[in-house]
């Protein structure tokens, strides 16, 4: 079977993003047709010349975006690409997540290299306090505090101030509120909370370890996962 071939990825800040974008391009050009099985993790590691962690993050991003799905133990290109929503609330969600992605990924990277020992310990403690059983109100309050704590640890007061405006936009957003509070979205919201608990732990652990790439990748995946949930799962 003929399939797309890939070359080594040059050393850049976000290796998983490079892999994700290369796979996305192959999907969009038809080199990886709908229903096609993705190359195995081992094959992708060899072709891109990267470690398994980067490949896994890239594939998980594609899964969160709805571009691939899992059949058994293998990933396949989605037969039908996600439909673009015309819901104005979801357009606003996209706008806000674009802003978050631009800022939060860099903030996580800076925090991994600059946070004090006390800040690293505080983030781990906060991440451990999240549970899948939290109420939406409790989760949103803790979620904002967690991300603000990451921002404080980035060592850049100007960036922190800018990020504060983004957080204000997110948490004051009527579009966010109506999506999250809708009775038809209870199950999807519960899934978001459960997934975010694990995501916060990954971000905190990467910052604790001082792993800049892992922290940035964890932040990127977390944002992609939540954005996809709000756009694809909520009505």
C-alpha cells in the first residue's frame, strides 16, 4: 500500500507541533486518505527521527482535533472531517483559544526554566487538588488559579499582565458560560473536567522537572483538547 513518507524533523521548539502539522498536511492533501491507517508509532519515530513522546503528543493532538480516530490499537484518518461550526459562541471560543495558545505555551515553557522551588511545589499541590467529581463552579475557580499560578512562575511581569487580560476574557465570556451551563452539555463538561485534571498534572510535573519542551507540549495538548471538546462535543 502506497502511503505518505516523512523525513527527519529539524530541532525546533515544538517537535510535536512539527509532526502534527506534517501529518495534517498529508491528511489534507490526500496523501493519507480518509480511513487510511496511520503508520505505527515506531515507523513514525524512525521517519521523523524523533522520540516516542513527540509522536504520541502529535497523534493525541490529531485525535483531540477529530482528524484521526482509534480502531483497536491503531489510529486511522477520520472518514469524515469535523464540520466547521457556524455557532457564534464557538467562533468566540476559537478566538479565545487562539489567544490562549499563543501565550500559554510560552508561559509554560518559561515557567519550567524559571519557577522557584516553592512555585513548582505549589503547582504540583494545586494539580493534585483537582478531581473529576468537582462541580463546574469549583473547577472553574481552581482552573483559573492554576493557570494564573503558572503565569506568575514565568518570570515575566509584562507577559503575566497580558495573560491576565486573556484570562479575564475567557472567564467573563458569555459564550463560554452558556456552553458550559447548558443542561445538554453536562456529560461533555464532565469529560472536560476529568481530562483537565490529568492535563494539569502533566503540566505541573513538567514544570517541576524543569522540562521546557514537555511543559510547552503539555500546555498545547491541554488547550487543543479543551477547545475540541467545546466545539465538537457541546451544543
